[in-house]
């Protein structure tokens, strides 16, 4: 992977906030592949003077791992993770990001004889709420967003021609929008960006008209689902890492299955989903019984993961009776269904059904069949888990 130009050593040696280090290390553990994503990011940064690059994909498709690996390989990149407890509100985002950017700006201003420009920037750093770790900005995120834009411009003005400021936000869709002004960008992200400033985002699938972002600067979206061959290759390589475990070798001998056959079986079951395969292989390696292990059993870690999906789905709909009826049909039919077919099966209005499906959009696969949209759940194991809930 080609890394973007690095900022001064003082920035590079600082690393990321300690509150994010644990999740960065956990998500990037045993990371492999995804070169096509890093290449696309690198090309975008070199093609445009500034912009937003967004990675989208179904739950468990590896988005967080990609950004964690990017942050690990580029410790100067500003990192933020929305799924860390307490970090899903705009005021917290503004506070944490601006603190990191202030460190950038301090490093870029050269003492002891500051230029008029540097003195103006130092005046900014001495101006509340930036002094003392942004005291007060959490109480007024809209005001903080103005300071964020100003900081970005000040840093842009100080960067050398080969330097870039890259800010990563993992899990953008997990924001709590109830604590943000209506009609504003998610996390109050800037509509415009100055030169040499880039945002690298990850989020689950979303409807374009409900992106939550109004951007007038270069942008690109990479949908992981559009790279099945590359995903399959990376899944195979990921599985290969585990085949040297002694317990797995013992099970292979017990079942008279060779390594390549097991790799092919697991890759097919994974449906290119890294969360599924990582939980499966971790459970297989850590809690293993060659006599009783079943390839069709659901890994324990996925139970919790799917329970979170279920809670989000329940919270997304006000009409509990209708949403339950739609869920029953999707689970019992065991095949993709159109809105018209669902409406006919449960005798409901198509518009109401569309609203339910839109609220579950991140957990569904949408297919165009003969000019009509069909829906099914994003992974077979999630469908099986839901089947036990209804």
C-alpha cells in the first residue's frame, strides 16, 4: 500500500488518542489483503486536491478493519471511531477531532520568531474554546463546527506541497442524530474542504437521498460488494492463516478433509463476510472439540452481533405490527421478495412496506430482477438466526 506523505516527526510520533488504540489494534489483528481498497484510496488522494472518500459495505464486510489497518500503517492520520462507547454524538466528535488538529497546528507553526500568519494561527489556538482542551465546545457543537472548518483551513495553509491531512471516521452511520440540528451534515462535517484535506469514511449501505451529507467537493464511494472476486481471494487468504492450528489439523484428520476443501467450504459459507469467518475461525481455534464440532453451528460471537442487529431493526420502526409481518414473510419465504409480493402476502400498502425496508436497508441485499427490486437479508446465517426469533 502506498502511504500518503507524512507530516512532521512530532505528529507522526504522537500516534492516535489512547481511547481508540485498543479498537485499532483489535480490528487490524490478523489483517490480510484489501489491496484494491488501499489502491483506490491512494489514487483518489493523488487525483484530487481535497475530498471525501467513503467505503461502504454490509455489516461485517471488513470496513472497520480496513480503516484500522490504514491508521496502523499511517499513525499520522487523524482517527475517530463512532462505535466506541460515548463517541456517537457530534459534540464529542468535534472535541476529539479538534484536539487532534490543534496538535497538528502546534507542530506546523515554527517558533521562536513567528511570522504574521503564524501569529494569527497562535491567536486562534489561544482563543476559547480551544484553550484547555476545547472547554465548552461540547455544549455547542454547531459553534465547534465553525472552529473545525477554521482549523482545517489553517492547517491547509501551513502544509508543505507534498503533505496531506487525512481524517478517518469509522462507522459514520452509527451517529446519534437526535442530538444534532436537523438538516445539517452528519457530525457537522464541512460542506467544502480546503486544499490537501481529505476525509476517509466508512459506513453501512444507505439510500443516496438519505446520506446525511451535503458535499460540494470531490467525493468517491467504494462499495465492497462490487468486488466479489477480490473479496473472495482475501477471504481464502484469511482462512489459510488458521489452517496451521493444531486443533484444526486434528479435526481435518478426524473428518478426512484436506485443507483446500475446508478452505473452499468456509469461503462459500462466509459469503465474503469477514465478521462471520473471523468469528467462526476464532471459535474453532479457541473452543474446539474434534468429536462434536459442526460446520453448521453458529459461532458464539455472532449471537451477540446479530442481537445488536435485531435491536436496531426493532428500534427503527414505529409500526411494530407491520414490521413484524414483513419480517415473518422475509424469513419464511427463504428467497428474495419484491415490495409488491410482500404487500400481497400480508395485505398491506406498498408505501408502508417500503418505509419498513428502508429502515432496515443496512441489513438487506437489494437486487434488480427483471426491472424490479427484490430484498433479502445480507447473510444466510443472519437469516437463520432471525428464523429462530419469529
